[in-house]
C-alpha cells in the first residue's frame, strides 16, 4: 500500500490539550452570510413537468443520428431514454439499455417495468435472465458485448433498433472500458446509439471517433446546468457552518472563504473529535437538522468507518418524529419479510433506532437494496457510504458531506478527480424535492481544503481509450474474422483515433499503443501465438475444435478453465466440488496461510483441489513466462463454497472466514457466472455442463440471491 499524504497534522486529544484545541461538543452555528442561502431551502412548488431544452434536443437528435448526452447527475438523462424507448416500441421496435452495474440495471429495470409494464421489459445480468425477448431489455454491458460476439459469429442480425449506453464515461474505466469500446466498434451501423453520461471532458473527440468508424453523424447535446443549484459549505469543528468559497469573486477565480482560509493556515487548528477517531456524527446530524440540511450522504474512506459511523449516531432526531419512525419500521418490516437473514441483520437495530445506515460493497446485495429503498423513500436521515456509491444507483439527498479529498484506488491513495468529486456532489439536491443542495466539507487528517476548492468548478477529465487484448476477445474475434480483418477492427478503436490527437494527448496514446497502433497489434499477435502453441488456434489463425468451445468461456481465466476441462482436471460428476474449484479461479483475495492439512478440510475436497492445482501448474507457468496473468489458486475460497453448497449456515461460514458478507457473496455470484459459461458446453462436454447447471442451484440461494432472483 502506498504511503498516504497527511494533509492536516491534527493535534492529539489528551486531557491537557483538550481545553486549548479540543472540542467537547459541537454546537450549531452559522456564519451570518448564510442567512439568505438557508432561506432558499425548501421544496419547489408542484408544477407540471416541463422538459428542459437539452432533453427535447436529445430526443430529436437520436431520431436521425447517434447522440451523446452529457449533463449533470439528476438532470433528467433517464427521462430522455424513457421517451426515446417509448417512440421505438410504438413502432414495434426493440431497445437494448446497457448499464455498467448490476445494481443500476436492477434499478432501471424496476423503473421501466413500472412505466412500460412488466411484460414489455426484460433483464439480463448474468445472475438474472427474465423475459429476454421483451421489447425493452435492460442488461449489463458485458452481456450486450457477448451478444455482439454471437451475432458476428452466426451472421445473424442483433434484433435491436436502439442501443442506450448509460454511464458512458465507463469508456474510460481502466478495468472495464474495453467492453464499452468493443461494443461501439462491433455495433452495426443501422442501430442508433444513445450515450448518456454526467462526466465526460472530451465529448466532441469521442463523437468524431464514432463518426469516423460508423459513417454517420453523432450529435453532442451538452447541458452544464444542475437541476438543483449546489452550494458548498465548510463545517468548523465547533459546529459552525461557513461558506466554503467566497460568495462574490470578480476575477472568476474562486477562493476559500476568508474565515475558512484563516482556519487552514492556523497553527493550532481545533480538531473534530479525538485524533485517529471518527467525528461525533450524532452532533453533526443535530447541526444538519437545525439548519434543515437533512437527509445527508456521508462519504467515508473505508467500509469499517461506515459501519462504525452508525454506532456514533443516536435516536434524538427520530424520537422527535413519531410519524417518520412508524413509517420507517413499517417499511423495514415489509422489506425484510420472508428473509430471516435480513430480518436478523446485525445493523437492523441501528437502522430502526437512528434512521441511519451504512452502505458499501462489504454488505450483501439484498441488504444494500433495503438501505437504498429506505433512502429513496426519504425515511433515512443519513447514509454513510464509500465513494464507490457515488456512481450508479440513484438516491440523492439534500446534502453530501465529504471527509477526505483523496480515495484509495485499489493500489494507492490518490486525490479525487474532478469527475469523482462531481459524482459525489451530484447526489446533493433532489429534483422536485429541493430548491438547493449542499456539499459540506469537513476538516480532517486527509482533507486538503485548497485542493477541494479547485475541484468545485473543475471540468471533468478527458476520457482515454482503455482497449486491451485478452484471450476471450482473441478467441471470439477469431470465431468470425481472420487476423487481417481483426487488424482492421483494431484500427477502428478509440486508441487509434487518440494517436492522431493534439500534442499531449496524441503523445500519450502513441507511447501506450504505438505510433501506428503497432504495440496493440503486437499484443494481439502474442496472445494468438500462445493460442497456436496450445492448439486452440491453427497457424492460419483459425480456431480448432478446442478453440471454438473455449470461446464460449467468456470469463476472466478462460484458458485455465479450458485446460482444466480438456485435461479432465475438474470434477465432472460432483456439482458442489465443481463449484469449489471454479471459486478458486475467480477468487481475488490473497492468503498467507495454507490450511490444506487442516482437519476441517474434507479429504475429497483436498484431493480434488490438489489434483487441479498440480495439474494446471505447468500451464499456468507457461502463461506467466509469456507475460500473461494466471490466478493463484487458494483452497480457502473452495472450502467456503463447499460449506455453502452443503447447506452450512451462512452466519457460521462468515464468522469462520476472512471474507466480509458482500465479498463472499460476490465470490459466489462470480462463481455462478463462470458456471453458467461452462453450462454452455453441453454439446461438447455434456457431463460437466450438466454438473455446472446443478452447481448453480446449490450456491445461488438466500441470502445471496437478490430480490430479483
């Protein structure tokens, strides 16, 4: 883990320093300049909905061309999608609505089902397959990309008359951007493309690229006005609220409010709570309530902080509102009814007593749905979340509170990007419910107020191509193209377009992909050469029989799984054991100890695991020697899935593991995704395909399954 910069050296809270710099209890207070700002707080009048000009422009544009809509969060981009989808299905056409996240897919599916009727809307996420032939299909981008692979292979047309790509800025996502780029390259020109995003810095560059590869116009519709104005505040450790920025600046260069600037430069700054501890969130909620700034979303740095934060809240606010308390209890009972695990969830009491909730990836998907539903219904005062919740699911609040100006990206702590900050603050202010929204910055050890001040009005970052070569891509392209044709496809990539960009952008792209895309092509050839060596592909670039069925394994480690199948290293007749071994392929967690010789490990599991690991070791070494990835196979996830497949209690498994609930659920769900791919091999490997289908049923059960399952 990289060393993290400490922006504020805070004073330690001991008995001696407490009277000088410490704050015993925060008291509500506000700078006099905020009086007129706070007078704006309230709910807008219930006026008949009138679409904004940019929404009308977007609908007209997509009727005659492709269209990229970039507008702030909550400004009504989904409404555009609804109207366009309505026009398409009125003409008996079909719509594919793709999103990057399963949670967002579920949310859009529920919304569209209510609007268009359940019989007209289907959902495809890997976990869920319902009504796939419906007029409108909501699904993840990976599913759509896979359907394009299939269409290119079979030569059949994708039965679709409009593609909507939501959260289009995922084109620049390091891990998943390649999927978005592939979709745009492979998509038939006849199908109109509607891109929706809140955070794209270079929309015209993207549309020029799309025009160059699709041969049709792509219109950019930009809107920079937030539907609900945002006002940034600073909360002093004493509890007094100040404007974060100077209210009136003639030179347009915004700067910190003078009292906030004075605070940042003070030698002995008071701190908000004890050193190394979380702020007193109970006091903070009282202050926010005093000035009518609730409900609020707090963005914290870690899951542990989110879970700890709800324990620092109290029942004061909820006790003052019996009607809300009753409604909250009623809705919770409704949401957890019939699900014993949710009904007895360890955080339920905090939810009911304080109207606050923790929300992060360590929680079960079903529990997150409970929290999201309560927040969307306006029954929570606060939600404590990691920054990952800023994208994807729609549950805005009146205020968002930011405690850190950096975030951990999985490798190191980096300053928030303008796009990340805008996604977080985009949750402040509810359209139709708030006249004004607030972004409140709290001082702390890892908060740089000057840096945040620069983020307030910074434009979103430019999106760059993230196209990479992987074995699944190579196998699926070779299904329907020869190497020369694939080279032409790669020349259609956004990377190729970026190479021709201006000095700085073009130089960066040329360094990464080559001056003529040769580095990307070399990467493709290296993947293909390995496939030739391992007899998945002929020297002429044609898939062998093994290559054809291996192409159906659209998973993270297709070759390792394929090698396990063709060398008979995977259990074929025991669905539970098959799930266990596949779980070791998808596991992302590293382990130091090895319980292979523990008495808790069943002998047949140990034997199967050792046979698979030992048998695949030579193949994994070949991959690594050629510079490709090969996952480390650990037995710990195998044991957990074994216990789960044999109906051990979920709570007992969690207590005895190193996994958080959400992480284990994700391991099991991803294992289910991989098993579905193996189940597709019924023509060539009917026995293991049948076991894979049975294995799915053994592991996808409550509380893993979501409400949609």
